[in-house]
C-alpha cells in the first residue's frame, strides 16, 4: 500500500540492500585497471616514505649515541697509554697523555681542509712511542700561493717529550684514502699515495692539544665537534607525514574521480 509505514525490520533490510549496492559499486569502480595502478603507485610512494623515515630515524639514533660518547669522553681523565685502546669508536675524543718523539721524515698533508674560511692543509706527523707509532694531527697550515708551491710548515723537534692529544676514531686508510699526499723532508714535491704511509700501529690518530715542548705546540687550535643531533628526527616525522598525505590524497582522488556519494 502506498504511504504505508514500513516496519523496523523492513527499514533495516532496505538499508542493508542499499549498503550492499553501494559496496558493490565501490568494488567495481575501485578494481579497474586505472585505479589499481594508482593504488600501486601510492603504495610504492608510501613504502619509500617509510624507508626514508626509518633511515633518518636510524641516523638520528647514531648521532645521539655518538654525541653521548663524546660528551662523556670529553670530561674523563686523560689516558696514560695507547695500549688499552681496542675500540677507538668508544674512545673517540678521549684525551691521551703520552711520551714519545716525532719522526721528522714521516710527515703527511691532508688536503681540502679549511680554517676560518681559508683553504689549507692539516699536518700529520708520525710519533714514536713505547706503545707503537701513531699519526698526530699537528693542526692546520695555509696553502701555498700556487698549486705548485708547498705550504710553510714549522719544523718539528724530534727530541722526546710528552704531548696531550685527543683520540679521533676514523681509520686513516678508510677516512683519508686518496685525499692526502706527502711532503717529505726538504719540501720535496714528490707525491706519495696513502698506501705508502701505513707506518701507524693504530687505526686511529690523535689531534694535538698541547706539548711540553714549546717547539711542538699545535699549529692551530683543534675545534671540538658539533654535538647537535641534527634534524634527523624531524625529517623522520616529516616523511611519516608525507606517507599519511599520500594515503589521504589517494582516497580523496578516488572519491573525486568516481564522485561517490557519502554513506
């Protein structure tokens, strides 16, 4: 009968039929080739965003751990020997007070180093100690006026003395490979490869902080590292936000292109 009032059961059944019809329409429209391709692209972009987020988060965690080690080591009492340093990573930036003498003809320059905005070199000198030979970063010197002009480097005193240095955990053969050349005694212009300078008995070197011999004082002050954790955690959250936007954008694009009714 027209105008007859439907029972609650009839209303419920009608709603179910309508919902089933809408769902069927959604499925048919969503599983077209074009929509599947769009969804796959969205999934791929979301996966890339998640990978980038995880990568940035891991970098932030590494920076946080490194800075915690450095902050702790900067306040520790200087070591008196190099023999107990088996893990340079956990000892990085720790101070060491050792006695030895520099070897005058074992000197290496590290290229592409800047000090207060001026191009130059860092001077590495080999130090002989009771624990073995180790490279010492004496500090920075200004580059010569031309590429063929050797920089002026103060002569090193080879008499035995005590120095105060700070451990740098980078392995020389890995960190400086292909980036430095040697200027042996008398400022010879001969170029030597890194493989010829493996006299060090350690896989780390020392930044020179002080010397009881004034002639061997640091050429320049050694700057402390930047202990900021950087923007890695912020970038990780940013990539998660991008992934969320892609997901929402895909849903809105599907709704807009198909002009689906609100249900």
